C-alpha cells in the first residue's frame, strides 16, 4: 500500500505527452530557422507539449492546424513546414517580414484543405506545384508580392472552393484552363489588383461561380460571358479594366445578385430593364462607361428603401433619368 501511494503522489500533476516527436522536431526547426524565432516564440520548447500550443488530432496526436498570425518573424518559410504532414490548415497571415518564395516542401501536406499565406512579403511566382495539394479547398495568397503568370495547373484541383490571388503583381492572362475547372464547387475567384491583361477565355462562361472579382487589372475585350440569369452569381466585379461589350445583351441573376460593379470600363449600350428584377441587389456601379438611354425604374429591391444615387451612374455617354437629369 505504501509503494502504491508513493506512485500516486509521483504522478499527480503530470500526464503523458501527446505531441508526436516528428511534429515537435518540425516546429522547433521552424522556430530556429528565424533569427528572431527564439525571441518571438519562447513557448516552443523541447519540454513543451506541442498539442498544448496547436490543435492536434485526438486519435493520432498529430498537429492539424498550424496558424501564425500578426507576427514579426523575419526570414523565409522554412522547408520544415512540409514535415507537418498531417496538417489540415496552414495559415501564415499578417507577417510583414516573411520573405522569399513558397517552398516546394509544402507539397508534402497531402491532407491540407485550408492553405493561407497572405499579407506577407513573399515573392516569386505562384508555384505550379500547388496543384499537387489534391485535398485543398481554399487557397489564399492575397496581399503579397507574387509575380508572373497564374499557373494553369490550379484549375486541376478537384476540391477547390475558393481561390484568392488578389493584390499581387501577377501578369499575363487568365488561363484557358480556368474555363475547364475540375472542381464542381468553386464559389469564389478573386484576381483583383494585379497586372493581368488580355481577354477572359470564353469558356469561363461555362463556370457557375458565386463570387468573381477581376477588378483593377488591364483586362480587355468581352466579359459578358460572366452574366446570365441561370448562373446564380452573387458578386460580379469587373471594374477598372478595359472591357468593351454591349451591356444591352446581358441578363441578370434575379434572386442572387447582391453586388454588381462594371465601372471604369468602355462598356456601351443600354442598362437592361431586367435588372430591376434583381431584388437582392445592394450595391450597383455602372459609372465611367459609354452607356446610353434611360435608367430603368422602378427598382424592386428587398434591402434598400430607395434605388441607387447618381454615383452609381455618372460619367457615361448619354445615360439619363432618375437619379440623373431627365431624358429629353
């Protein structure tokens, strides 16, 4: 009995470590690869259970969520991040001193569904090898210094729901492959605030994307394929490009369209009266184009007591009617 009591006393306040040794080695390598890592990550030590710091699977005790946000870690993304092979979420966000390129070692993250490296100073190209992450559902690479073309291979990801490459320095055209996406469930595509040029592939019109934002690029030609009463889109933003097509010929998603911005282009024709049936519409901007004719009315909006003010329509060739000047 005496020895049994001693055993109980010796185990009070202690518990078996859950952290898998491979994961512990990986996070320590990650930490020590940064010159200020030991200073900024003092809790990451060899005697600390990493499952007390990160989310771990309760069965395997492998780290599943590796998220670092609002950090001043200075240096490049170490290859060690690829050693966390059971990750479902990788998030490196708001890290202004993170530089260099995305390492190829991330292709070892075969279980990752949420891949977020945003608001950093990483550079180089968007790596084509990201297409090897077959489980990924969301890729967020916004607010970085990435350059070069969009890899056509991203269209082969079978489970992708959201792709955000906005606010980088990307050049070239939107790949033709984006009109033949393997994933049937893409809901959001944001390519805004880049340096993309050329025309949108006509095959993109076959896609049913709920939110598409290609604003603030140098895209040109016809973008009418993004419209259609049967598409179910909620957000279409093609503003501040060089698009040129007849707006009279497009149709609208009556029960889903919430945001429509075609401003600062060379779009001509009339505003179709069918837009009045888009009762969910909350934001509209068709300004700075070459539209003509009378602005349709009355609106049938569910969440606005009135229509849209003149800022939604100004600087067109000959638009008239409320809220602009009366038609002659």
